[in-house]
């Protein structure tokens, strides 16, 4: 998906993830390495968004949840934070792959040209984010379960399977008077 085709809420999430990398450079002489020498344009960030939503769906471990770019609960502060974290992790994995491909130029007389040690540095950063990720997935799953319990919304309503019948329901909600005291999800 192209960045310009994304809904504004998606672009906002991507921009918040990009902020985490705004000051990433490795020396003054060579300027911003990440922006100049890796394929990291807006469309690449848009692809990170799609992958990140998939990571959230896998990580939250709630069957039948069908979030997409258009149906993601962007209004939930926790769901937003989780998605930003997932995009950040995906970007770091991109950097790790990019630094793996940098050739060894140790025989060249350019002391700062060999950046392969950044591979290990990004892996260390990734480990920190992965620890945060585990906690975020637990918190998001709990928020979803609380939302379902408080609102009485059925699995079908929250997963996009509205046409099926279930026990449960929306406890007297009508289109004119929805029962959503916790309106994020």
C-alpha cells in the first residue's frame, strides 16, 4: 500500500513511529545514514504498518479478531501505542537486515565507512523493544476482554462477523442509543 493512499489516522501513527528515528545518525561527516543509505521512504513505512497490524493480531492471541488498516481501533490510546511499537520493531528489523548487507570495507582507508557493528547494536535495541512488546500484548488483550465484558458487545461485533448469531449481544443497544461506555475498540 502507498503512504498517500492511507487514511489520515494511519499516517498519524506512522509519523509517530518515525519520530523515534528522527535523530538516528552515526557521524557528522556522513550525515543521516538511515535516511540516505537504506530504502526507507514513506511507502516502506506504509508497508511496515500492514505488517505491524498483522503482528498485533498474532501477538494479542484473540481468535477471529479482524483488524485491518481501515478497521484498526486507532481511538484507543493503548491500541495506538501498541501499533506504534509494532511499527518501530518492524523498522528496527529492516535496519538489521540493511546492516547485514553492508560490505566489509575495512581494507579501504575510510575509518567510519564500516558500519557492520551497527547490526549488533540494533539487535540490542530490538531486544529491549521485544520485552516491551510482550507486556503490551498482555495489556491489549486485557483491554479487549474488559471492553467486551463492560459493553456486552459480542465476538461478532468486535471481529467483523456481525451476521452470525450468538449468545450475548449488546444489552439493549440500538443504533440511536449505543451502549459503549468504553468506546475505543
